[in-house]
């Protein structure tokens, strides 16, 4: 297993560690429910340094991004970011990602999922016919997500840049905790506000920034948060997890990502997606909550009242903020309407659930 620059800090703080995407990562510290509540009501720190970062430079960088992503990156100006995805030749999702515009038409950063770094890098290279300068900086980039309603208030004293008024999906670059060239981005995976900070893993940057953040946050109860709470937080918001809710066999339209699929430009499998949009999808990713007691899990069958399979659970949990079990899953389109009655097969029992609007909170 690989380590992040913060692995020893997690261990010293009592984290329960486990393998995730090839990395030794903290799953929880004080417990998922406690950590979940901390992020929803205050602020917490996630080590997400396992994520992948690619830098693309040159006059053809935007052209390459436009060719391989579904969203329209030409709308980006310096300091803005955009959620997007790669699609394969069959319109399945290679990965979901964020594109950062570092310099308009000249320099971009693409942030990808940890488990897909090699696959995504190879995918980009496959289409790089115009010799775009590309750098895989994943191994030397640290990424901390400080999430929660008090996150920017805690961090503001560490930088002269105004981060408390950053608009969603924008970012700034500057000095942070004495470290130069730090990106502070108003993005995250929790739905509770906050920022993500990117910086180079060199000298003592990791120690300096980690220690400064926790020193600044100590009076306000800032806590480290593991990947367990990260999963419950994102699920309450209806955010997809690659490999669970979306993958190489699901299209953006089926996965509820039509809003990042722009037909105003050419991209991989555009024609397939245009046909799918015109014909209408046959299955759709929906959110549901359990009416009867039971926790849905990935891979469980979703059936109709007669027991006929109509879909499958992709993600599920007991939602800490709601005190009820929720899930996401693909169902046949005739069962996708809000308030549709569906059933989840749990241990051979057929338990009632209903389709609800996302986000759950």
C-alpha cells in the first residue's frame, strides 16, 4: 500500500486505517456518526492526497480537454473550475473529474479519482495527437479538504487572500500558512461548504500546513475526518462515487449527469449520447429512502411489488443526518418518478422503499 504524506499523523491521532485505491487511508477516528455531524455543523479535515492531478499546458490544451470531456471547458476563465467526465467509445463513464483553469486557453489541471489515475492518464494520452504538454503530478501533490460551515472562518487567518467569499467552483492561488503557490478551491464532496487545498509535497510543506490548520482550528473544535464519514456525507447529497454509482457501463444521461453533457461541441461518443437523449433512457439513477427497516447495500436487487427485478442498489447507508436508511440505484424508467414504490431485497426479504428527490438533505 502507498502512504500519503499524512499517514503517520493519522495513526498518531488514533485513526482506524484501511486500504483504499491502493493507499493506506484513515476510515474513521472517533466514529462515522460523530465525524459526519462535525462536518455538517462545524468543520473537519479530510486527507484526500490519494487523488490524481494532471497538468495540461500549451495552445492545444483546451482542444484536448474539449475532445475528451463532456462539459464545455471553453466557458472556463482563470480561477474557475468545472465538474465533468470522460466518456468511452460506448458512452460509458471512464471517470468523473474536475477541470481547473489555471491560465485561460493555456494551462489546466484535471483532478481525477485515485483508483483511475493510470487509466485516465492513458486515456488522455490516447487522444493527445497535438503534443499537448502533460504532467502527471499526482505523486507530488498534497490535497486536504477542509469541509463544513466554519471551514473558511477557521482558515482565513492563514492567508491574506480572501477565501471566505470564494464562489462555488472558483479558486485562488497564493501563500497559505507560509507556503507559496497553494490552490484554495471552493469545491468539495460533502455539501456542507468549505474548501480543498492543493500544494506541492516538498520540503516540510505537508507538516507546516497540517499543523497550521489544526492549530488555527483547535479553539473551534476542528477534527480530522475519515473516509467513512466522507461516504455518508456525499451519499446524503446524492453525489456519485465512481465504481459504485457510475462506471464504464453507465452513461452520463443514465447517471443524472445530463447537466454536464454539452452537445455544443464534439467529444467521445457524442453521437451515441445524442441518440440516447432523443430516444429516452431506459434506466435511471434515483435516490430512495427505506419505508421498512433495513439498510440497502451495493449490489442488492431492487424489485417491484411482484418481486420482478427492476434495478440494483449502487450505494446505501443509514443516513446520520436523517436517522433513516437511504440509497441510490438504477431502476427501469417507469419506476423512476418521485414517490414511486419500489422494494429492496435484503436477506431474501422484500422491503418497501420509495423514490425521493435528491439531495436527501
